[in-house]
C-alpha cells in the first residue's frame, strides 16, 4: 500500500482555497490515488477518473481546466503531472528511490515530457534540484544522482 502525506495546511494554500469544489476534490484525488508515483507523473484515462472519482465528464473537464490554469496539475494525452507532488512526499532521498524515479521518467513519452516542460517555468517547478523533466534523464552523474 502506498502512503501519501497531506499537510494540514493544504486547504490554507491560496491556490487550493481558491479552487471550486470539483477542482479541489479532483486535486485531492490525484494526490492520493493509487496511480501517483515518485515523480508525480502517471497515466490515467478520463474514463477511469470518472468511474473512481464519481464525477461527470463535464465536471471532470471543468476541474481539469481549473487545475491546469492554476498550474497545479498538467494534462497531456492521458498523462497527468501533479506539479508539486514531491513537496510533501520526499521519497527520492534514498538512492534506490532515485533509480525508481529515473525509471518512471524513462517510461513517459518524449512528447509528453516536452509538453510538461513547456507548460512550466522554474518558479512553479520545485521537484528537488531539477529544472525540467526532460533534462533529468540526461543529467545523471556517475553516482546516479540528478543535478539541476
């Protein structure tokens, strides 16, 4: 079973507190669903989200648009990037987890990584020392540690 830590200040965050009911709940679903991984980037169909999250297609589209506008979650071709997934769950502190992180990044299609990169700027992307997802795979030093 995976574990996720949600800080009690979650609802005090300006972006989160400004979200609609649908967007706030969908964001919480993405943070706690069993598909999220170390990188915060995972593949999940709208159909499965609608079924598990118990929302309509219209509610899902509205919430996704709102999350993307607020740069909390980015969507591309069935892939989801929870921008600050690592903020509260620092699983990459272990060298073994770093290797798992790199394997996750390698499974993401290049066009999806490029889209995620182009949708962000360094002020919103806080995953460790990384500046961009695509570059992570190419910037591994001899010890397998990512440098940004």
